[in-house]
């Protein structure tokens, strides 16, 4: 009898998309998690040139060898043994995540997922037949997980733990001591570490701390050029691991998911890596200026507490308004012409928070924060009168 799979029926549309559907064209856009930059001009030109030269065909499943070699070299400062076989090109970080879970998750396996989380994490585990088990990343700990909380969740079915630093939606990062503690936990329980580091080029003040290069072989990283070179619409990313067996399995999965990545695009990314390597720093510096503005504005509002993020381009403030869910609060913001994401879109522990992406000009951030303050003041005054 014709029907639909349990996995399809179990997966719901994200709360982020729901807000986009409700937003008017004139709303100030704090909802979109992508840079408001264009890719480097030389990359666009290289893309065009490659297509004119006939680079419009299937490629090898792993991707362009020169690009994979270049990517491996960018991590040699922490993993000097990496080479082109350590990298598999994918159609986005999203594609990379699915490839990894397909390679390591059996039906019935459990994967530890951070909460608040990027909305694709739990459904991807489900698609692969596994069970996502969330672990808390609490506001009071600046959204960094505590090993004691993790110990209470691991069991004989647990095969992997996913870490995401810098974090979407919280902007949290880890220092080396925190990273080493989290690696020790995974090593103690013989778990795969799946590390999502797509925001590795957007870190403020300190250097990015990777889960690679810390002496643990069972680490698989997913990454993307969406944030590095503002190539969100190009849909190109990669999987990287020092574990050769893992890369063999991931690359095999990539063939059955999308066969290969875009031919001409890979030449464009290589051009950007070779000749526009400072471009991510330019974006990071602009995002840091915006971060400082939006964090200051939010923390000056009554009833709002906001960590100053150390990475990515999101703030995830806690907002005290009685009687409203985060989705209802986000809808109140929409009524004033501000699009943001309800914290509940990132898991149950996101309730009481909103996510604002500071991927718009500073003048728009200021204008949007004026509206946010107006809504919060109105709602809190209403609370006092009831």
C-alpha cells in the first residue's frame, strides 16, 4: 500500500523557515545565517573561466586533487600528515554531515548532539536509522558542555558525539583545555568525534581551536566554504579526517548521495584559496564590529541577558517576558518588522531565547534593535500591569 516512510513523517520543517514564511518583504532581516558579502571577484571570474574551458563534467567522487591537497595543507599546522586522500569534496557542509552519519551510524545507534543545535543535526541521525540524544550547552556555562552532563548520557549504544564550535546558534567557542576535556571524554568511551567547524574563520580575538590535531584519530570534520568565502549559494564543502578508513567510507557514501561535486566550482574555490586568502579576515573584522553593536544594544535592554559571542555571527540572548514562548515572542518582533529566529527552533533548551544573525549593515542593526527594544519594553510593561 502506498504511503510515506516513518523517517519522513518524523521530521518536521524548522522553526526558522516558518518565520521566513511569515515575514514581510520590508522586515529587518536578522534571521538569515549567511554573510551579506559576495564571493571574491577572482573566484567568480575563475568559475566563469572554468566553465568556458569545458569544466562542466563529472569529477572524481573525492573531488579535484589540487583542491583537496590545498585544503589538507591549510590544516598542516595541526595535522602535518594530512594529504589529498584525507579530504572529500561535498555539495555543502550539509551534504558532508549526511555522508559522515551514513558512514558511522547503524540502525539503533545513538549519537550525542549539542542543544541548542543546528536544526539539521537530529534529523540527519534519524535519516540514517540512529537516535539523536541531546546534551545540554547551558547559558550559565557560556554554552560549553560539561563532561559530567555527557557522562550521564553515554551508554553501550552511543557511537559518536557531535561538537560544533564556533556554534550556530550561540556563537560559543572552546579553549584548548575545554577541547581537550571533551576529546578525553570521547576517547574514554571509544566514540567518533564529528566536529562541525564551518565557522572556523569567524573567530574573534583568539585563534580557532579545532578538534583536529589533539592526538585522537577518531575525529571527522565537516567544513564549508559558505562562510569562509561567502559562497552559501554555491553549495560546496568538504569532509576531512586523519583516519584513512573513515575517509574511504565517507567518500563511498558521497558517491551514493551526490556522486561528485561541481566541476568548475572547485577551480573557483582553489583560486580563492590561493589568491584571496585574506578575504575571510575582512569579513570577520566587519562582523566583529557588528557583534559589538548588537551585543551592547541587547545587554542595555531591561530583561535581556546576552553573552558576547566569540565566534560565528549570531547572538542568542535570553529574554525575560512572561507568558510567551520564544516563537510567540519572535512573532511579536515580526509585528514590528523584525525577523529573528525563535530559540525553540534549535531545541527545547532554546526556549526563552531568540537568535539574531548580525549579517546586515550596522545602520540596519541599530534600526532593528530600536524596534526590538520597543517590543520588549511594551511586553514587559504589560506584564507589570497584569
